[in-house]
C-alpha cells in the first residue's frame, strides 16, 4: 500500500502572501482586498482633511456712500429694494432720513453717511438695504443699487481709523479699492442709542 | 383783529358728523390730517373741538375750559405758511365740548377727515422710535398712498407745559446768577 495522503489537499499558505491566494484564484472574481480598503480609507481621510483646511468664503452685499464702498454680510440683509418715498420724521438726528412703507411694512430709513464719516454725494440714493428682523428692522440707503461679492474671511484687514470705526472695524482690499465691512450688530446698537436731534 | 370764529365746514365733509355720531365704532378711527410745515400729522377727530382761521387763538378763556397756546411749528423746528389755521383740541383724555383743559396750536392747513381701520395705526418703527425727540407724536398712520404721524393733543399740552416750566426755571436761575 502506497504511503501518502489519501487525496490531493492544497498546501496551506498565509493569507495574502502570494499570488496563489486561493481566495483570489476563485473564478467568481476577486473580492476586495483589505489592503485596498485601508488604502482607500487613507485616501478618503486625506481628502476630507484637505476640505476642512480649505477656508470657506463669506458672501457680502456691497453698497456705496459718497463714492466709498461698504459691505455687510449677506445674513444681516433681509431684502434689497429701490428707494421708496421717504417721509421725514420731525425732531430726529440727521442720520434718520425718515420712514418708508415697504409693501405695508413701515421701516425707519437711515443714512449712514454721518455715522461713517462718508462724503455726501450729488446724486440721490438709489438702493435700500433692509437689515434685521422683527423689532430690530431698519433700512439703510445706498447711492447705487447694491451688489454682492464673495471673499475669504482671512482677507479681512483693519479699517483705517475714521468716525464710524465702532461699526466699521475691518474691510477688504480689492481691485476696486477698500471695501469697509459693517458689523450689523454694532450698527443696531449705535442706532438704538439716543442721539440729540 | 376780528374775533375768531369756528369755520363753517372745517374741511371735514360729511365724515365729521359720522365721526361724532358713531363713537362706538371701535374698529375704525376718524382722523383729521393737518399740515405742519413739511409734515403731515393726524389728530383723532374726537379730540378736536374747533378749527379757527388764523395762526393765533384769540378766543376768550373760560376758567373751566382753560386753553394752553402752543407753538407747534417752533417745537417741531419748522416754519409756517401764510394760510395758518388754529386747532383747539382737548388737552385731557376726554372728548366733547364739556369742561376741561384745551390746547390750541397753529397748523398750515387741514385736509378732509379720514376714517381708517385701527390696523392703519401703529407705533414708530425701531430706530425712529428711539431717536424721535418729542413724545406727543405717538405713532404712524399708514394709509395706502401716504404716511403721517399721529399727534396726541394731551401730550402736546403737557410737553409745552414742561417746556415753559423749563424756560421759566432757566430764566429764574439766570436772574439768580446775576
């Protein structure tokens, strides 16, 4: 009687150590190699880390007063309108231009020129930015119809010192010149402070 | 100067009688829009006693119905026109012609009486509310085609009284200082 195994049994080999891996050699096709999974995971992590390192941009609404450019964050602006008929309110400081009815809603219209130290302009204002919601709603005038731009927050630089620096502390240096960014919360705080008429 | 007499029409049309005869209509309010310089202010019709021609009220004073003369143009810092009229209104929280204080002030012209739903009246919007320096303009009348300010005659009278008292005190202090 011959010595040896009673049937042909393939030699056991460590998993993944050779091309002869029995799992890979089955005819139904290759399964996912765990090494591939690890590699794919590493690539995914790297791409995700890359995303978080990319600084998101902020959107700002740009307006103009006396040839100077200002911007305010999009989140602070409720709507943009053409300048409606404004009714002057007696015995108010000069920056209060009056009140206006915007489709039945009465809002106070403010000209920030005096607060920002911006020069006066010869043309009549053309745009109106309505800021805030509910009890803190106010509209500010712009010499031109407002538009928007996107910028990285890291691009903010300190604003040159001026009268309105309480509400204007930073801005963007852009091709078209310096665009001062207005802090809407500080603006409301200033507007609600009592001024002498 | 001839004695002032209330105008025949008051420029208020038929709505005037309706406002007086139907005070129980609480969902609507009758207002008399008047011009004061460039401003349009509205006064509740029920508080108005009469509209006289001329910028100065020269009626006789009844001790039971004292009239405080107020320079509304001066307080608002606006100048009047030639066609001034004078409004006499109740200076307390009552209505009608019974006894009680009155306030008289010049206006630049009254328009026709308007009757509006109460929803047309509202407070000043934020910022305007904080910045307005007088308390007798108590709110905004928002009509579809125009906006005016609601004037409370009783508060106007009190404001003028405080102003006079302040001036008198200032004059007294000046005199003592000398």
